[in-house]
C-alpha cells in the first residue's frame, strides 16, 4: 500500500497549480477511503515546488496594490488571494507530512481537510482571475508565508502557533473588510467566495488552537504563555489590531492569547 507521506511529498514537489490542486484532492480522498497507509517514510522537502512562471519577491519589493475599483486593482487583489491560498495548500500538506508521525490521527485528519479546503479556495479564485482576463502567476508574489514554515520546521508547537494561530487568524481580521469592499463594488460572486473562505478559515484556526492546546496540556505548559513565547521567538512581524474578536473566539482563540502580544 502506498503511504500518505509519500503522496504528500509528491504533491509538494508538483509545481503546476492545476496538477497540485488535483494531487491534493486525490491524496485526501485516497486517505479517507483507506487507500493510503498513515505512514511518513519520506522527508518533506525544505521548499515546495512553485510554478515556473511565478515571480517571487521579498515582501518589501512588492508593488503597492491600490484600493480602488479599477480592473487592474481587482486583478491584483484576487491574484494576491490566489497566492495566499496556493501557499496555504503547501502549508497544510507540510503540516501533516512533517509532523503527522508524532501526532494523532485526528491531527492528520484535520489538516488534510484544511489542505482540501485550500485547494478548493485556490480553484475558486483561479476561475475568478480567469473571468477577469488574468491568471495565477501573471503578477509577482511574495515569499513571506513560506518563510514562516521554514522558521518553524523543527517544532510542531511553533508551527501551530504561527501558521493557524497567527497567519490564518490574521485572515479572520482582514477578510471581512475585503468582503465588504468587493460587495460594495457589486461583485456578489466574489463576495460569496470570500464568505466561504472566511467560514472555512474559522475552522482552520480552531484546528490549530485545539491541537496546540492539546500539545501544551500533554507537556504541562500553559497554552497562552507558551504561545506568546513562541510568537516572540518565531514571528517576524507584529500583531496589530483591529482584531475580529468574534471570529477568533469562534475559533477558540480567546483574547488572553493575543491581547498582551498585540
């Protein structure tokens, strides 16, 4: 029987966006149907393979994106969202492939479902870009999200603290304003995509918080205190309000985690 770890490695080393989406969907489906052994014999790559045509820039060199409703600005917005979701596929797969062997089956199941969600989000946004006359890789993107993965590749607690509980939680904060702006431009289909992403991201952050808290309880650490320590050690940015407290609370991420760090 083929292993889940090898299937994840193969998907991470697939650069073509369509092929990566299909490989992700297939491995999640195969695992759920018992066609993949839950084993991780293969080391995860240090970096996934990105599309050959994608230009990656440091965040400081990214062109500023306008906030107006011009077609150019709309394309830039959806391209940025497409890149976030494309990297999120790799982040979820790497979470399982790198740490699944030391965690339980619930951890594996939860983050494979995240990977499937992110693949679906990317596909929705890519179709949106094509309707706007563009496509993913048409514009440059930044590499900051994967830097967080490299920074936390040694420690599942650090990865949980930074990726779902900081980066994805930030999505809960900023997506409602983007949704309202898109809705205000009369783009109701675009707003539906963003609402679906927001609803799913609440669940993703909940998975991160749940497994981080369980890990802390296992190793007799206070979750809020250990999270703050890991954020100070591994997160290079700053946690800035405003926070979507209601969405964060629905995800199990209470204010006593992030108030003192903001």
